[in-house]
């Protein structure tokens, strides 16, 4: 319960000691995109080296 209150305070802008929910979601999206891009690059480079 306490963590929920802390997160709500971050989202409201009254705390600055962590990421807001939107920032966490964006970070997760960017990490997924990065993994996808690196995977595609690795496959592409692997195919070129053959």
C-alpha cells in the first residue's frame, strides 16, 4: 500500500525520487524497441557475413 501512495505522489509531481508511471512505461517501450532493433541488426549482420 505504501508503494502505491509513493507512486501516486510521483505521478502527481509531489515527489522527485523516482520515475512516474508514464516514464516507466516509456522506458519499458524504449527498451523493447531497442532489443528489437539490436536483434534485427544482429540478424542482418549475420546474414551479410555468410
